[in-house]
């Protein structure tokens, strides 16, 4: 990373201009999304716990599930994620593979029996940390669009400078780092052993970094060559808050249903530092070399690394979840969750975001998402499976842009502690346009495949 020596405070969306990096509209959607991380039991069943409870990760969907616990406990989980991103760009295909390991979840529940002879027989308090969204990934796209954006050498002082207007190839290297994590504190109680109600407070910590490098290889009619590199970086941090509330009602021993609502997440202060600022006519650190001159142009050669800082606010969509579950005694269960998120209600503020906020209204939709999970017990061994569907928020998305995730897992109850394991795989497609200012250039078409292994340990307290 280049050291930032100078910075400018901008109160406009200049950073998105001439940028190959994500714009504020893209970031607003990205920071609103959820990887559905949790315990191995939770992920193996597709996260369909809105009407079940009894798992610390259910606090993220319906905090009423905390009072389903019969005793206090603690759990922690690790994720191992293998990622493949295939980029198709003008007939050329490159695949980037990587692997990441993190502590994805840690939390516990304290259960208290009522000290009074009231209808409220039990009270539970839960706390949980989890990685809501893991941003770490990267891809490389390479091909030839036939479009030239660097057609001259800035140090060419001839009266008739050479024009390098023949596109030979473009290479784009993009990496993301960071995560969106959350800490939940929840409270729940049960009325007459039938109605569970709960509420949770959710605190978010945002850390996101994008580094991208665009290389153009151009030439003129005489075979003179120009190689240009444009490097852009964006460092974003922020904090946010939301709360959940919900209930679970047990109709009988076999059937229950639940409903929960999560407010929008209010990021009251997001701080962005970026080098996407006009420096000698280029928006980013730029180097240009030509085959007919030994001198290399570098707009940071004088030790001047301009940057911009911007503080803004973000409101993400709220989420409404309806759930139902069928319990077959101690043998097993089937659970289904449906959730709704309206991305048109995403809003940026704190600067001139009129264009982005209008795009949220025009280019995004009210999404419908669902998950289904099942668990079957064989003495102390449990076998689980699940499926999760997440609709793309893009109004112009292809069917393949929707996320489809399949999962399965198993757990063993040793008495005072449990070991659980889960494996899930998900895939979707997406488009990335690193020439956003040039309508004639097609985006790179990405195919994203993730394979995630989760291991959890739960200890009764």
C-alpha cells in the first residue's frame, strides 16, 4: 500500500467518477448483504431457525428463540472457505482460486427460571459475535474490448505526438479484504410454555478494502507500444446499529410458527479514504511507459500521493421473516423460513448522493428469500441438511445471479458438550464493469463458487 501523504475532504461523489472500483451505489448494496454464517448446526440446516430457536445463531433471525434453550451454554465456530471466481472477458477466461479461515461465530446463552409463580416461566439472555459478511476475495479478468482509454504518452512533447489508438489487451486485477461483523445482545421469555417473545440489539463493525489495478496494452499503426497502469484503492470503516424483535408460538408439540422483524441497519458514520482523486488528469496512481522512450511517466513520482476522505451515512433495508416448523418428537424436524428485503429503501446521506439514491429506486427490487432445513436424530448422533435461496437485488439480474446454497452436516452429543460439522456450497453469477464510463465496453462476467466447512463446539454451562 502506498503511503498517503496528502488528502482532500470532498463533499460530493467525485470518488465514483472515472473509477474502476465499486461506486457508492454498489457499496450500499454490498454492505446490506449477509453470508448467513453461524454455528455448524445453523448453517447445515440452511439457517432456517426462525420458528425453532434453541441455537445461539437464531438470535440473528428471531431473538425469541433464546428462551427455547433449557440450560445455559456457550458455542464457538470456525469457517474454512474455498473460493473460485471465473472471469469471462471478450472470449478469454481466467479462474482465481483462494482459501480463507476465520472465527465465524462465538456466543452464549444464560437461562434463568422465573423466581415467581407467574405465567412467564423462563427468561434467557444471549450474546453472540459473528462475521455477517466476509468480503475477502479477488479475481483477474483479461481480454481485448477494442476500446482505448490511454492513447497518449504525457511526456511526449513533439508537436505531433504519437496516438496509441489500437487496443491490444486489457488486464484487470481486483482484490477485496475485510468483513462486516456484528455483536448481538438478546433477551427472551416464554409465556405459558407456548409463546416465546424476544428482542435483540445489534452492533456492527465495518472494515472494507478494495485494491484494483487496470493495465492497458495499446499501440499505434507503426507498432509503437504503450503500457498504462491505473491503480485505485479504497479503505472504508464504519459502525452501525439495528434491533430485532419477534415471537414463536407453539400451537402444539408438533407445530410452531414465528414472525420477526429486523430494523434497517443505521451506519451513522462511514469513513472512506481513497486515492480516486484527480491527479494530473488521472483518477488514481498512474504509470505509463512506451516502447520508443526510456522515460516512464508516474503521477506520484514527486512523492505526492493525493487522496480524498469522505464521511457519509448509510441506511440498509429492513428484513421481515416468517417461519414455521414441524417437530416429530425426538426423532427430527423440518423448518422453513421466508424473508423479505426491499433494497429500494437503501439510502445514502451526508453528501450529494442524489444520483445513487435514485438508482436504488430504479435499479433494485424487493427481494424474496427462503431457506429450508431438516434434522434427524439417531440416539446421540444428528444428521442435517438444508437449502437456501437468495434473490439478487438487481432489477436487471439474470436467474443465475440469484444465490443457491446447499448444505448438510452432522453433530454428536457427548453430554456436557457437542461437536457439530457442516459443509455448504453456493454459487451465483455477477457482472463487473471496470470501464463504467464507457458504454461500449462489456463488463466481465463472473461465476462465483464457494465451498464452506464449519466446525462448532458447544459447552453446557
